[in-house]
């Protein structure tokens, strides 16, 4: 039988510890052990992208990793995006999704945000095609993607022009 | 949709991994990036008793030039290979192949050796390595073996690796001086499994082709070298007609498996077009291309 293991996993700068079976998926650890339900679980075989989180800064599928493999790594989930912001304030990418209608039902949104956040730091000019390739690993059945592309462009524009934070604008 | 129970091992060194494989190889699986294995586990299509997780073995990861050859540690992430300037400058066929591999989130985790050992005939890296005359270095307690790509793939998801063997590195020779390269692929959506594709490396003196490697994607139960196409190219003048003739030869002997996404006949036709385009594109990229291939963009027909 598979022995349970003690893991301590760093998620958004906090340590979550638990005794887990090695077969526990990281996605299930995040939701059921850490109680961070912002990470959504769709297909559980790496196709839909809903469960995307960042491990050591890189977007990965949390349904294709075991929790025991995240020991000693830095995991970031959608909840981490507003760390350090004031109550009610959104990350610039989230704010842009809100303004540009980059979501409808919202189920896929956390995965999109985790996949696309690294683009906020990409200093190159990106074509629509490049943005579309960056989001090709996430499925959205509501928006048709056009408004997600618009959201990414708006957020990048604001961040690159060093525009005021959304809270200050209001 | 949850993986079955297994015993989990996470060795820190190759030696420890080989000890574990010697004992558990028959009813165990090596877990590298997990981007193919974990879906199989989640679907319960695979139920190994033991998983030997090699992700903590630092010595298995890395890209370096060794003499004129490229040595890629088996655990090197696909995204690392994709971003390597050394590879883009000297082994651009690999970089181009990687642009078709799944999605960024998968490449961040998926490993180069894992893709090879998984041996999916519709996967890009195995075909690119086959066309590059690469060798795969595998190790067990019994010693180290170097298996050429031509001898490695047996059938769908099956290789000549023994259950106690671990892939440690991929060794790729330098392409011929001034070679032209191209990787082409058609999939329903970018990142999906390929319905067909080709990897081509060409060298020429003047207009005459001096060497040709043509690899076929999703054409057979294994990645395939198209010997007929290579024969047709070598020694002949590179031309549109030549590319067309070689592409015809490439699909003469193949009988791809048809399914809901495309009949066998459709796939055969598709692969022929992919080969022709890859030859035209590769010819257009030859050093000192005086052949006019690059001007018409490698043929958009």
C-alpha cells in the first residue's frame, strides 16, 4: 500500500501542511487541504487548463502534478494575485478582465489568469497572434476568446505605461 | 479521474533510481514531467504498482555542447530546450519542432527524455530526433547503452528500453554544414496531437542535394524515416518538382491509422503535403539559397 507522507507546501507565501497519499493531485491538495477553491478543476487530464497554477513562477497544470512533488516549491494560485493590494482591489489583469468582459461564467478564469500573468512582465511588443498562442492552453466556452485577448492588451498597456492603479482611477 | 494507488519513490541520484528500477522496473513506471503519464493514471489506463519520480535528480537536467554534439539531459524541461539560444542557433530543427508541442503550461513541466521514452508517433520531439540521427543514452545497473533513434522505437508507446533502464540523455550530432531544416505539422487546433507532419534536414552543394533526412509524424505506429523520399532527394537537383516527387515517395509505403479525426487516405494525403512543404522550406533555408525557394515562401499550395 502506498504510505502517506507529510508534506509542507508553500502556497502564496503561506505553508500548508498535511499527511497525504502520494497519489493526491496538487489540484486536490490546493482545494481540499489548503481550502483555496479559486483553483478550478475541469478535465483532470491536462486539456482544459482550468487548474493552471504557477510553480516556481511557471504556469503548470496542477492536475498533472502530485502534491508530494510540490514539496519545497513555491506555488502561486489565483488567490495570490491580490496579495498586498487593499481590500476589494484587483490585480491589473483581473481588473482588465472585469472591464473588457474577459469572462462570463468565470469557471475558466483562474486558469487563464495564472497562464497569462507572466505576459504582464514580458517587455516585448506582442502581436494578437502571440497573445492567442499564450492562451491556447486554456479553454473558455463562453467568451470566444476575443474579450480575453482585449483584456490582456488593456492590462499590458496599463502596466507598460506605468498607469495609475485601478483603485486610484476611481 | 483520480490516479490509482501506487508506491511512490523519489530518488535523489541516478544510482538510487537505477537500484529502484532493478527491483521495481517490471511493475513500475518512471515519472518525469508526468504530462502523458499522469493523464493515463487519472484515466486509470495505467496502474503501475510503483512510481519512481526522477524530478529531484538534478544531474539529469541540462543542455550542453559536447564537442560538435548536443547533449540534452533527459529531465530537461521542454520549455528550457525551446528557450535555449545554443539550440536555436545550431539545432534549429528542434526549436521549430518544440513550437508545435502542446502548450506552454505543458512544456514547462514536460521533459525531453519523457517525450522520447513515451514514444507517441504523433509527438514532435521523437520525429525531430529521428531526423537528426540522434542517439538516446539509457542506463541500468547492468550498464549504459547508446541506442540510435532508428533502433529505438518499436511500436505505439513501445521502445527497445528494458524495464530496468532509465533514459539519461539525448545526444544529437551537428546538422551538416549550412543545412536547411523545417518542421511542418497539421493539427485541428494548435497544440493538439498532429494529424500529420514532417521533419526535414537537407544539405546541398550548389543545387545538388548531398544529404537528406525526412522524418514522418503520425504516419505509422512509430516515428518513421522516409527512406524513399531521402533516396529521391540525394544526388538530384533541388526543385519544386523534386520536392513533389520526394513527397510522393515518402507516403508510398505508409498506411496511417484512420480515426474520427481523419481517414487513413486523408492522413496519407496530408502527410504528403507536409513533406513537400517541409522540403521546400528546408531548401529555402539552405545557406546561399540560390534556388528561389525562399522567395515563394516554401510553397503555400
